[in-house]
C-alpha cells in the first residue's frame, strides 16, 4: 500500500473581469470553472469578520450612498422595507440610550425624527397614543416651566370656546381646580375665579354663591295688574308699569260719531308713575303672541299718539293711582276717551273706523317703528 498522502487544494486566479477556480489533486488539475468576482466575494463573506466588511464598505462609500443604494434595490424589487427599517431604528435607539453620545448630537437625532412626523399620515388613535407616551416622559421634567409652556401652547391651539363643546371646557377647568384644591393653592383658585367671573352671567354667579347669600328679600314688587309685562322702580322714585292689551274690538267715540266693535291690534301701554300720579303714557303695537326682547314694534294706527310713541292724553294726570294693580284699568280709560284727527297718519279717520266695525284688525297694515321691545324699554335684553 502506498504511503503517499493525498493533497487537495483549491487555486483561485483573478483576471480582469472574472475569477478562475481550479481544484488540484496531488498537483493534477481536476476541476476548473470560471465565476464572476461578485459571486466569489459573497462566498467569502462568511469567513470575514463583520468589522472587516463594514470597514471596507465605509472606505468605498459614505453613509448616505450606502442607504441610497439599499433603498433603490428594494424599490426595484418591489419589496417592503418597513419591517427592516423599524428594526434598524430600534437598534439605533438602543445604541443611543446605552452609549455616551454627546447630548447635543442625541437631541439633533430626535429632532430630525420629529420633524419628519406628520400626524395626518396616521390615524387619530395612533397619534393620540404616541402623544400620550410622549407626555408621560415630559411629566418627569425637573423644570416645570417647560411643561407649563407646552400646556399653554396646546390651549392656544385648541379653540376651547369655539370648536369644542362646553362640557369639554368644564372638564378641563375641573381638572385644574381639583389639582389646585389638592395642593391648597388658594392663589390659583382665586385667579381662576376672577377670570371666569368676568365672562359669567349674573345668574351663574348667583347660582354658585347662593350658599353664601343670606335668605333675605332683595326686592319685592307690589301686586301687579293682569297682563303686566314689566315693572320697574327707578332711583328717583318713579315707577314704570307696562300693560299688554290683546287684540280685540272696542267701541269708539269720534267727534259726534259712535262706532261699535272697531277692530284694534295688540297694544303695549307703558306708564310712568310717581306716587299716585300718572305722569306719562307711551303706546305701541305688536304682532308677536309672546313678547321677547327682539319683538318688533309698530305705530298705533289711529289718533293721539306721537311718532315717538308718547300719547296725547291731557286727562291722564287727572287719574289717581291708589295701587299698582289699578294701572291695569288705565288702557281702557284711554280707549274710551274721545277721539279726533290729531296725529292720525291717514286721510279720513272716521271712514277708517267705519271700515273696521265688526272686523278684527289686519296686522299687516301696521307701520313698523324700527324699534325692538328692549330698545323701547331702554333696558338690557338679558334683563328681560
């Protein structure tokens, strides 16, 4: 038996654009094939250290060039790279967290990521979840001023008084007050009360402060006449009493003529009283069944009423008003007084009365005064 040991080897010869691989057995070529250099390089990667491979790559190309080729290849192949990108990003973030990278570089990296984040590319739920996680990190800031600045920015961006419901605003204020109460921050509670009280309705303030107000009468009215729509006491002692008279038919005395069942529109009488004396009467007409601050007013269609709504009623001061309840009879005293052509805005008042006998008044014929009820009464709409 031969004692010669068999010697096998592989010989690689590099040429311009190819590599020749030969298998040599005891000095005799047994197999010969030609491969391209890239296939040869890939077959040798398994025996190279990772650091050696990376050193070579970065020696030949910069970082941007490497990833540009990487994305182009996947784009040409139609493959999804999001999974691999997510893995690369996770590896990068872990490295940054565990390394001693300068804080300025770390901030630059995170700001770059944030600048490319567009909430419109995600669902509302995903964006909100990400923001909540972000806020939990921010809450640990030692500098509370930064957190406060962020909160103020969010409040400025959210239109609390326009785009959202009142319940939401109330919930925000409740959270603030709860935190203030828990910390006994009286100064904060005081400032909140001052801000909200400036825009609060009077009734809202009284509702909150009710428990602090003694249960005593602030003011009370006397017994008011039927159909009284307003009662006011002025600082100078005068009283204003408004009486509403529904549309109906009245008998009318016009000079020597007597007309029966003459249709009249709905009327509002406003009397100014001082003591037992009736000083003034104003008169307008309305169409609304229910009075509101915006109710439109119309001219009295007959005689003895000026355009400024003052009545020409010389006998008014002869009446003595023993009680406010008796004011309800004064409108009917005016309707029963003698009529003439004074201040009538028409051609023939007698013919007008005659045409209305036995008929209801047609409200469409009324002439508007360009006044609302609140303007006529010279009061704030909110007090009506």
